[in-house]
C-alpha cells in the first residue's frame, strides 16, 4: 500500500457506504452555547460561529415542517463538579458549564422554543446518561440529524452513540463546527466513512420538506 495513497482512495470500497434518511427524522441541536462563540472565552471556536449562523435556516426549516427538534446543553453542579467525573478533570475548561454562567447560555440565534425539549448532559455524547434514545424511539424516530459543536467532541460522540442505538445518523456539514479546521475535517471524514452520512444543509432541508 502506497504511503502517498489518499485517504479517499484508501477507504474506497471498504468504508463510506451511504445510509440515507429513514422515514421520520429528528433534528438534534447539540450544545450551541455562548462559550463557543464569544471571543476570548476558553472554549471559543471560530468554526462554531459560522455553524450557528448556518443553523438558523436549518432550524427554521425543521420547525416549519414539524420535525421534532431536541436541544442539548452541558450542565454541572458547581462546587466539586462530581457529576463531571473524570472528564472535568481531563478538561477543566468545562467547568464554565454551570447554571447562571453567561457562557453556558444558548446562542441567541438558535434559542430553543418553549415547546422544544432541552436535554442537559454531563458528557460528550447526547445519549450517555440521558433519556434521549428512549424518547426518540418512543416517538418513532429512525433518523437523527446533527447540528452543533464541537465536531471532534460532542458531535462525534453523539454520532457514534446514535448508530449504536439504532438510528440512521446524519451530520449537516455547514452546521457543525470546531476550534480548528484540521480536527473538524478529520472527524467529518471519519463519521462519513464509518458511522453516518455527512450531507449539505440543502440536502438536509430537502429531506425535511419531504
């Protein structure tokens, strides 16, 4: 095998099959919190700023066509942060995610509507330690469409868990972001190859309209 072989060529015929949309999608808006979009904040990620802007149209389309929308955020009990376990020890920057900290508030352009479910989590995956899978299965959802941040963290972890819970997994390319292009692109490549489909925003909205 050539060391200079491209990743696409190396994966061709082995990884990268398309899974497509099923019959009933839900939109997961993952961790669009202001800590990722405020310059100077420790978690600031320029790619998330653009992802928020791109997600406004996606979210409006889902609402217009009565697609179930679920938002997630990260919340810890202040003090010892015991509910953050080892992750908070590995990534103490996450201690900003406590109630009342402006950095933990949702980004204004993609605020949840009062009738939309908000799930608070303590770890990267939106499924780990939450009722998300049970809720989606009870609603007959077979496809989860992911927008949010960060691509290499909570998006990837949620994508992996989504397919393990039996959902078709779709990631909207323009609507996810990270702090650096390299991990962003690497994780999109990996998700698209092994766990779900990475699609354009226009393709996702086309499916919502169906």
